[in-house]
C-alpha cells in the first residue's frame, strides 16, 4: 500500500482546461471519495492517477515515486470500472488471475490467491463461469476480485456501483467498506452519488468545474460546507437557500432580512457587513415547525405547498418569501395545502453565504480551518 | 369460425407464406449455381440438341477430367489461391491496425485520411487501370502475382478498414484499459484482448477480401499477360475461343473455382457467429 500525492495537476484538451491545478494528498490506507456532478473532472483525475490520461502539467506520485511518465501497467494500481470491464472470453478464475499470469506469478500462488479472494467475495461456485452467465452483482464482485487478487499499491474505483439496483448498491457499499477495513488499502473512489460519498469516505473531495471545492471528513463537509456548491450538493433532501440582507443590531446580535421582510436571527458571521446581500442556507432538519395556522407562537409564517410522507419522516414543502423551502420532521403533520404555518430556523446550525463569492461566512466563534479551496 | 388472433388457420397461412418467400428467394439466388452444375455435367454433343431441360438425359465427368488434366487450370487455381489468400491476410492485418486507430485514437489529420480513403472508393476502376499499369511496369510488377497482390490490397484496405473499425467500435474501451492496468502495454492489450474479441470481425473481413480478390477479373486481365501468372477468372476466358465457347469445360472450371471460396467460408464461419462479447459489460 502507498500514499498518493497530487500536486498542481492540470488536464487540458487543447485550449480547454478540465482540471485546474489539483492538489491532494492521500494518506496510506485512506479511503478517499471524489464526488461531484457529471463533468466536474473527478473521473478524469482518477484516470490520470491510473495512467489512462496524460497529465498536462503538475505531478502525481504513488508511494513517493512520480508516475507521470509511467504506463498504467507499471504503476501497480488496480481499477474497478463502472462497466466492470470483465474479459468476456475468459472464465471468472481467468479474469481474476489474468494480471498475476502476466506477472509470471507461480501457478500455485495464483491458485491460492484466487481461492482466498473467491471465498471472501462468495465467488467460489462461479469460478468456471463466463461473465455473461453472471448477474450484475456477481460481475461487480468479480471486478472487485480481479482488483483485490493483485494486492496493488492502490485501488481506484470508477463509479463501481452505478449499474446496480438500489438494494444491491446499499449492500455492496457496506461490503466495500468492510473489505477496505480488512485490507487497509489506499482507495480512491469516484461517484456522483453523495450518499455513497457520505457513507464510505474517510475523507470526501468535493469537485466542481475541475476545481476541488472542499476536502474533509463526511461530517465536516456536511456540517461546515465551504461554499454554496458543496452545501447544495451534499445532503438529501438538499439544503434550502434564501436570499436576504445581513443586519447587525446594536447589541451585537445579527440576522438576515428576507425579501418578504421577515427576519431570521443568525450567529454573527465572520466578514459579513451590514446590508450585504447574503444567502441563508438551512438544511431541512434545521427548520422547526413552531405552530400550525391557528398558533401564535412567533416564528415566520410560510404557506404549505405539499406534504411528502417518506415513511420514517415527512417532508413539508412550504413557500417562504416566494422561495420553495423543504422542512424535515419526524412528526406526522396534516396541514392543509395553502394553509399558513409558522417556522423557525435553528440559529446554531444554519449558514450564511456571501451571495457574490458563494463562500460560506462562518460564525465568528468557529475556529479557523484551512479546508476550503 | 374464429379467424382473428392466433387461430390455427391463420398461423398456417403465416407460416406457409413465410417459408414460401424464403424458398422463392433461395431458388432465385441458387438457380444460376444449379445451372452451372447442370451444364458442367452435360456431354458436349447433347448440350444444344436437347433444348432446355432441367437435367440432361445422360451425364459425364469428362469436362472436369479435361479441365483438371488437359488445361492450365490447376496452375491458375494455385495462382488464385496465392493471390487471394495473401491479399486477404495482408489486407486484414493492415485494416485491423488502421481500424483500431480510427476507432480509439483522436489524431491530427484523421478526418482527412478517412475522407481520402472514402474518395478512393468513388472512382470507377477502369479509370485507374492505365495509371496503375504505368506505375507498375517500370517496377517490374506487371505480369506478376506480387503486383496483383499489391493492387488488390490497396483497393481493399479502405473498405476493410471501415469494416474493422465498426467491429472495434462495438468493443468497450474499458476492456483494453482494464487490460492495460492488468499489466499490458496498449499494443499487447490490443493483441491479447481486443483482437481475440474481434475474431468475428477478422473472419468477416478475411472472407470479404478473399472473395473479392478471388473473383477479380479486370486488373488480372489488364496487368497479367502470361499464362504463368494468370489467375482463374482470366483462365476462364481461355475457354472462349474465336469461333466457339466451350461451355461444358468453362462451367466445370467454374464449379471447381467455387470450392476454395466455400472451403474458406466453412473454415471461418464459426468465427462469424456474433455475440462473443456479450457479458463483457452491463448489457
């Protein structure tokens, strides 16, 4: 196993830069998830680590050695593809042993390795089958097995679960995590699914437009997103955003005046000035319903648009200052559509973003961090 | 009586007309071959006297005997096998590499090269005979099998390339990337993984080029003048003399000429079966 260092890596196709100066240090044994929408450059970065794409400038090292000029075969990495990319003319056993055969590993050693890995992945009964005789989940396992057998310096995963149905995906998520704990292998995992990112990563790397937006543990990213992009991308149901003007009172308390005139108190934000246009970010679970239409409990009035029962919870869609706002509740509300309810924001948990730069303006009492890019 | 839906009567009509149409097509396509065979076994003396009959009243092998023992045909045959076989193999090898690069790589001038290759397919061959003769003559390549092989290869490479490219396009890129990560260079990945998955394509290309070269007459006639370098289509013409046509012998030679082409397709037909790539990726 080895660490991976990426310094100032740039990828351009002609005049178009798809990756702008990526810096990332991946620790030995760490599970890193690159997450972002399609076209953000996450797959390109992974393929650059694998050696399947040239590095326009900058450097990538694996285990302390710069690999820029090395062919994929000389980088000692294994990759699991979204399409699995199993060799259709080879049996499961041949697929898994192919890399070792190319390395001229002794036959007995290969056989041992295959037996072990097949046992771990539950493939023992399938070793003689061809890929076309396997189900999607089994093919996925074979692809994993092919990577594990090699004991490489690092594992690269390119959206490996995207082709599986929801239930199987959930199961494989857990399995990959367990495997990682067992093997302790440095892993880089690309996905556009923020749930996979949250559940699997030691650290998440959120990417957008070829730039790293934020690197941090899942909880860090969720609780302290660096900017509006990260805040909106991570978390489901997504964060609510409301524009308003920042206000500071005489006594040092602060708040945001929304466009409909209602006032949301917030913790004083670092760097925010009076009357600055800011964006309020509030996750659905950080908005409380204080009273139904008959109540007079303070709170901000909002019009109910839709009630969405999710089983465990219920999502209440309301309209506030002409913006859609989703509210998460464990209650079973039965508000009438178009009725007015009163809501309150959890001052400690909501965020203030600079509308212009889209950066988060952290509360003055939050310690400085150097995570955001 | 119920006539709608899947009543037995309706099924029978569908079934019957289905096979009737296929049968009609097969008869239409194969009748000339049957006629070839029929004439080849008809003795010369009753060829014209019996009128049009589906089968002659008496048959003979003497046409075959004559072609095989008294004529230059075995020699023409050998020439044709050499020319068509070499052309097929060389063309397919060139087309595989070119088709692969068209399928996988983006490089400067690709569009121009593809356009040029397409343009070569647009000329009537007759236009090109004189210049090609002029080029080959000083090189000593007229009247030689090598010259024919070069010309045939040049003319077949463009189409064969496009054919191969379409087969490579059908193979997911991930496969050779996986092979490269598993320890191959790109060329090794191409040779060890991609090519073995494209065997149906290779077989189809081989078959196509072989047949084209096997039956080519125009260039063979124009570029080759001696008996020793003649291919079999040219040889067939030797049965047409100034005053008569030896139909029986000509047809016998034609039947014999079918054998290598049929044998070749028998040899490659198992690779022509598609579906080898099923299961490589989700699908």
